[in-house]
C-alpha cells in the first residue's frame, strides 16, 4: 500500500476496542463507496471515508458458514473443518481470535447471525439467530439454551441487542463485538419502512445478463439464473399457486402483515395483468429482485449508521477498530445470476472497509489483495496478542506501513449440489485467474482479468497461453502445498 496511508502511531497506547459488522450476501456492486450506481450506502461509505476502502478483498470459500468459520479461525475450510452448509457443525473447541482476545483480557460478544451449527465458544456473551434466522420477529438462541422471539425487524433487533451489550459491558476492559446481520440473504424481505424505496428506479441490465456460457462448462451447468431458478412466489412474493401465505408473513404481527401484503398485492395484480413471457418476464423478475434486495440492504446500512453513532456518542470512536465486510459477494444479474459460490469476481470478492484512527489515514484506498482469512490475525496484531502459527491468514496492519501484500490468492469451494455449482479451486494473481473444476464438472478455466474483467472468454488450452498456464499451475500447486490442501493435490 502507498506510503500516504501511513500515520505515526504509538503501539503502546491502550488496546483498541473492536467492532466487526458482518453482513450476508452483500454485493460490492451494491456499495456506493465502490462507485456502484445501484444504491447509496452512506454509512458503509462513512467507514471508508474515515479509514480504508479495500478494492481487492476476497473470501476463501464463497458460502455463509464456511466464510464465518474462516473469519473466526484464520484458517481455510479444509483445516477448520467447515467446508459447506450441507454439514453445518463447526468444531468450536478449536482456536479462534475470540478465544485469544478473551484470554488477553478482552470482553467478547457475538449477536445476530452465526450459522455455524454449534454454540459459540470464546464469547462472554452471545445471542444468535438459529440457522439462517428470520427477517420479521426473529427467534434467538439464548445462552441458557432457550429460544426467545423478539418483536421487530431483524436488522433493528440485532442492532438493539448490540447497543444493549455495549451499554452494560465492563467499561474498564477492551471489547470485541461481532454484529452478524441477516441482511441481505435470500429471500430479501425489506423492512416495512423500506417497501417501495426503489419502485421508481429502472435498473440497467448488466452487459452480460444474457450470457450464453460459451466454452465454460461449469457456468453452463449451474442452476442459479434469474430466468429459471428465481421463483416468483418464494423469492419475489407473488401469490403461491396453492394459496399458501407469502414467505414468513405468518410470523408477522397484524400491522406488519397488512403493510407487507398490501404492498406486494398491488404488484401482483399489475404483474398478473401483463401476462409476461420470455425475456420480458426475466427482466421483470430482475427489476423486482433488485428492488427487494436493495431495499433490504437499506436497513442494513441504516443500522450500521446506528453503530457508528453509538461509538461517537459514547466517546469510543477514537480507540475502536471498525470493520465492515460481507461473508462473500453476490451476483446482481451478472451472467444472468443471483447467489454466489463461484470463484468469479462477483462472488469471490467481498466489500470490506475498515477504520482504525491513528493507524489508517482517512480516505485511504487499498489495492492489496486481502482475504477474510486475514481478519483473525489482524485483530490479534492490533491487540498485541501473538498470532498463533496455525492461523493461515496474515495481518493487514503491515500494509499501512509499506508492508508487502500477497502476489496471489487461493480459493476452494466444496459444496456439490446446491444450485448445481461444481466444486472447484484456483489461484488469482494480479492479472490472471486459473480455476480447476472437478466432480460435477471436469474442466479448467483461465482468464486474463485485465483484458476480460467480466470473465467471459476462457483462455485455457488456447494457443499463446501455454506459458502463463504453466506458471499459474505451478503457483497453484505452491499455494495448495502452503495451505496443506490434500484434496486439491489429487485434482491437479
């Protein structure tokens, strides 16, 4: 990172407090700090203005549970044991940044979405959504093993809990708080306050919305298209053919349900009068998807603002690290898709911003390649805690003192079934990406990201790319060995 990012800092200062805000499936394309035009995210942007915007932040495995496990442990999925959401049981006895911070005198807490199948360990306080949780009047698993329902919209309820914990903590100790939001996970149910927020906006189709997946076998085999996979009833709140109530409306109170159904009933009546088919239907679905998704994201951003305001109002801002990131990226219609999983940029990459007064100069922008794997060692580094040798990530903090970042990143996605996405692993360098698909699809893909940022032209096996392919395969093998991924070794 450029030298201008550095500010003098005394690391003998009081240990910093830590707040990590973790969202679900929030696309960097939907964050205005990245130049996205889809929606404004003033509070995420606020963190970026006061700290650093990471333009190359990535995940190890683009899936909800595995991403959280990597953040907690600083280890890849094959090492921490949480590879996919089909076998959701995190081994809580292993080490984590929370346990290390707790042992060094930090108060630790996690509220909101957890999605790891077992009870949190290393946290003095936790209150978590069971599984994916619900948007309206969500149930929470309590520390005494009971389950309790809280009235309200999930993003608001989670923020209320976070502030309550902050207000009741032992103020003589540093703290680490993780706020896990459900937003913006499928089925994108906005707060009633935000219904209709984008109804007057016509969103432009991505350039590759009608991708034909030529020479990309895995992309052609997937089942995550807006045209075929996105459901009118389940996803877009149109009436179910069998007369079932809309998703989750049974949980709503009378006022919530009336407002929610009133809004979507009028849309359904208009939709049914149109008798849409073909591309007209697909594009109608895309517009509804964008409006629901971005309206759901509005409550996320608003509650991030509440967190920042709380820190300001209680004199905590100057000695608190704040990190916002999503558990992975998401498709906003690129390639005709929603969802995640692939090593393609839209889902491999995640939005990530961080402020650390006295260490990160406000308004900084980083093009270093960082990963969610790096969160754990970064927090320990900031707290003056020795980073365990078993952690495979690396602290981000040296980048703010002219440290050298990665030359390449490694990725491995394991789940074989959901959305028909083939397991795969690969390497990304500054310019190129090489992906090895296996099991469901047996194929290689190579992309020149400088010439083809949308990853439409698979160069693998094409004349003139033999040398770079060999170099990338050698680099991939080196990373596989470095991260001890024995399963991947067999597939090279």
